[in-house]
């Protein structure tokens, strides 16, 4: 299949807010794709290439200077082969090799195809073709029950493999996909609420548990063999030997556990999220020890617990993990839930998770059985640039480049601004229209995709925190930034500083 067919479908999906229209467009694409191309196509649609890390970043892509092709000739398999080469490039000279590979791929792609591939590689596709839409599209294209497709995807942990099985296998083969110790499943996800009281109104009687600013882990044990996976199902077993040893000491032979891990400082408080994450991509450091907290149990010694209520799973969890259990209480009392939330925040954690005790474990789903509650941080930042939108946002200035004030010139010119992240979240159609009308008079320069601005516009941004990042000069990047609104009452000189944001690393 030609890449251009995928790009056209992605544009069609991004151009509509109708879930049914998105499903219809993706299902028509899946119905005509060759089976060999399905895993790569699914990875591109989700902006998560099947190869995992490609070793490609924003700077590497934007630094390219190539002439794009006039006509479409790239196939899905061509792109997949190029991604395979990028992912496999390592060692001395790998940076130059990746640049050559990217340049060759960019030269074979049209402007539209390269825009799509760039965003797919950076995880910024924003078509709205997320997992739920894709699962329903797979069901429609294969004429299989949506429940069967969804469960197979949850328990296999791979949408690409599920799509191939649904499209080419039998219904019996699809239904035969089950929970297997050693094969990670998609994690259950949480919706959000403003307060623990509001969360309890959604869930009813619930387990109210600490929400750590840590990394999600899924642990599988079969005898002495232990495997540990991240939220994205990457295998990090060799990175976390201390957790492996803890799990080997638990009183069970076969286990699938869900939990979080983080590192603690000398006073027993949580270290910044990025320090925990550094253990997932580097050799083991004796100076940074990870501690696990487990909050769910999916399987124990031949017994699957996925479909059991949380109350049953927690009873078994307590028996198996003991001291490694996530702190929490079971209650329907709002006052008790509010107090536990205050305790969690006082201990330096993010907030609480409120989980209905009657609910099964819905792998891969973001429903109302789990509800997270954590305070929102807001900061006044300055717009440094805006990118032209695509799909439904075509023709509008959309994705914002955000800067913090650097009053003393610690990271640049005194009184200048340091870029700390980008976001498109929270931008309504009215705001997109306003930006497109009001930004151009303040333009300083532009590229094909981006309009750079004088630092005149102050915008209030909500974030979940910051993390260390070599991408930006200030050494940090915003986490989950979203627009609350513009602040015409404030001047750029009154924006929050880079030092204020960096202090969150130590909070």
C-alpha cells in the first residue's frame, strides 16, 4: 500500500470530530491493506512506530534541508524498512547515519507525506485515531464482534497483532487470545475528577489510594523468571534488578502485578519523576534505588482475576505483596477520602486514585471505575511561536511554543525567554481563530510549518509538573501542558520564570 493512502485517511480522520466518521475512514483503509503492512500501518496511525525508539528527535528532523518528491511513490513497507534501519543504528557514527537515513526518506516523500511521517515519529500526529477508534475500525473491517477485538487487544498488548489476527484469522482464534504470564497486557487507565468527593460520586464505595509521581510497572513472574514492563509495555527487567529480587521473594509462583515505582531521597520523600525514568534508559546505578508499590493483581498461581471485582483482587493482593502494597483505604466517606488525599500530598505525592470496589480490571480502557485526583499547577508563560495546524485545524495557527522568563540571563539573554515546551491542548476553535488573526503582526520570521513571534502574548498554562529534558536550553520540559486562557491583563515581564519552573524538580 502506498503511504499516500494512509496520509489521505489520516487527514480525513483529523478533519472530522465524528467518532463514527473516524471509524468508517480507518475501517475502509484496513479493509484494503495487505496483511504484511498492517502492523506498520497501525503503528503509524497511533504515532507509535512498531520498532519503538527510533533515535530521532525534534532537532534532527527540523535540521534537515532536503527537496521533497513531487509525486507519491513511498509504500508503507518502504517506511517500515527505513524505521527499522533508524532503530537499528547505534554506536560510533550512528548520529550521522540516522541523518543520512532521514534525509533519504524525506527526499522520497512528498511535502504532505513528510509532514505526516515527522509527526508520527515524534508522537504528535493528533488525528484522533487513538486506540478506541482503531479497535472499533478493526472490528468493522474484519466483521468481528467489537468486544472480541477489544479483549484480544487488551490481553495481547499489541494492536498491530490484534488487527492481523482479526483481519486474517478466524473468530475462534481471536476469542482464544487469553491472559498469559510473561506477556504484558494493556494497563487499565483512569479518568479525572477535581476532588476526592467528586470522584466518590462517580465510583461509589471505593479503594482510595496514593497516586505517586512514579513510573507505571507491570510485573510478571513464573517461578524464578520475572519480567517487568513499562506503561508502554517496554521490557525493562534488566534495568531494575532490585524489583526483580523483591518479586522473587513474594509468596506465590505465578503472578501478574500492576503497580508503580519511584526512587526515594534520604528523607524518604519521592525523588523527581525524571530521576525515576532515568533508570529505564540507562545502566543500573547503585546511587538510585527503585522501590515498587503494587495496587492490583491480575493473576495468581493459575487463577485469572481480571474479571473479579476489585474487592476480591485487593484481598489477594494484600495476602501476596504485604508491605509492598500501595497505601490506601476502602471507604464511601468523602471526609475520609479527602483526608487521605491531604496525607498523600503532604508526603510529596501527586494525589489519589479512587477505584470502585465492584469493578473488574478493564485492561486498556479509560472508564469511570478508576478516577485520579491531583492538584493542577498553573503558570503564566509567553508564546514564542505557533505552528500551522493540520487536518481539522488546517489553515489555523495551532501548536504553541511556550517560554519562561529568564530575568538574570542564566540560560540566555537577561530578560529573555527560555522555551520550556509545546502544546495544542485546550485550544478551542475560538482560540485558534483568535491566534490566527492576532499573531501575524508580531511575526519575526517563519518556516514552512512555524510562525515565530515577538514575546508579547501571555498565556495561562496548566501542567502536571516538569521533567528534566536536554531538548530545551533551560534543561526542563513541561508535563501535560494545556491552555487555560490568554492573560491580556499581564505583560511578558510578569511571566513566571525559568527558575520557578526548575524549582519544581526539587519540590
